[in-house]
């Protein structure tokens, strides 16, 4: 993750020779520009009294920095939302290195709610404050354990009272989350679905072929192998939540492989504007793709995130969140 030239105070100076401008990166991932104590709307154009070469180089650097920052914010936001889906964890030291010592990620850290986990279970949610301290939902100061496993909190893990506390705290501090987290819609496996090996909530949903292709690939789904006549009938994805090294030195992965099947589209050209029909979604252990898993065996966070994705592509399913069981 590049620092974009910002120092530990989230400041970068642009030097015009006779004038210097301090540009600060805010927790909202926006820029604030100052000339001394005076706040400016934009970096000014070089003037007659400025050193021409210095000023022109500073303006160029500022424009380049803004482009790099826009790309970094977009890519890191997507990566963090994916970390939420995969239930990614960091050690306390690894978390500090990434989210406190790197300017852009520092701002992401302030806008998100984090959790300390023990054996995969949330034991304490917290927020990283602008002053470097840590805060609990009831606004008590919190000391981060040195051996903590830290991850992004999913709203499934919080009761309604705690979610409301976090929502109120974010509002009070005027914190805009980089993506929906506390207010994120959640989805649960129903009692009737727990023994089923195929998710059928979206069955018979129709969508224009090219629209489905664009939306699914944008969300990280891959095209399956085309069948006879160049016909595509499935999208798939591989999500690794954990990767370790076995005693024999081999890589041990944990995660899931998914297949979404549908009526099919001709991939010989992307001008197919006909509707296609969704059939089913199946979840497999990433290490054993022989048989789909019962939906009751899928971790609640992962199941919720996949339904969240598919809802954004296909529209709300027949099962509403309020009807779903805990």
C-alpha cells in the first residue's frame, strides 16, 4: 500500500518556493488544503512570485497524487470488503503495521468497526480513534491485547443494541463508513434450507445475459468452462479464508468453491440481449469439490455475504431478512 507521500500526521507539503501548502488526508478519505492557518478550497495556480519550476512540479505532483489516491481508495475498499466476506484476520502487530502506520489504510481503519476474536468467535468489538486510542461501543477506552486476532466485525455477530450503539457513535463523530458495514443487510439460512445442498432463492429469476455477465464478473465471479457450441451455463468463485503451511511444508487452504448455474448464454459474442434464467447456487469445500455442502454447514457470515452479492445482481430474493431465522 503506497503512502502517497503523506507523513505520520497524514500531511504532505507541496512547495511553490515562496509558498508552501499543507495537504491533509482526512478520516473521510478526503483532502484538506491549508496555507498556514488558512484553509483553501483547492491548490492554487502558480503565481508570478512563485518559483516557476518548483510550483509547476508541485502542481503536477498534486494531480498525480489525487489520481493515485482515487485508485488506491477504490482498490483498498474492495479488498477490505472482500476481507469482510472471507473473515480475514490479522495479528495485532500486522494490523498496526497495515492500518495505523500506512496513511490511507489509517483512514480506512477509523471508519470501520473491528473485533478481537478468540477461536473464530468475537469477544470484543472496537473502533480506532483519530487520537490513536481504541473505543468500545459504550465509548469506554479499550486496550488492544498484544496477542489478539483482529478482523472486521460483521453485523451478524452483533446484537441489535450493540449495532445501535455503533451506529450512534459513527453518527456522533460524523464518520462515514467506506462501505456499508454496521448498516449492512444480513441474510440467514432458514430452517427449511439447512439440509438442502442447493440455494434456490434466486431460481427462475431472469436477467439480460450481458447484464448478468457484467455484474457477476465485477463482483469477482469467474466464467465457467463453455460447453458445446460455446455456451456458458455457470459462474464460479474461489474464496480462501485461511492459508497455512502443513507439517510437510505443503499449503493448507480453508475456504469455498461456488457454482451458480443458469439457462445459458452464447459467449461467441457479447451482443446477446436475451434473458437468461437463474437455476441454483451450490457451495463446495475448496479442497473437495465432489459433492455440494448442506447450506446449514456454511459459515453464517459467508452465506450472508454471498446472498448479499446475489441480491445486488438479481434483486431481493423471495426470503426477506425479517423472515429468516437466527
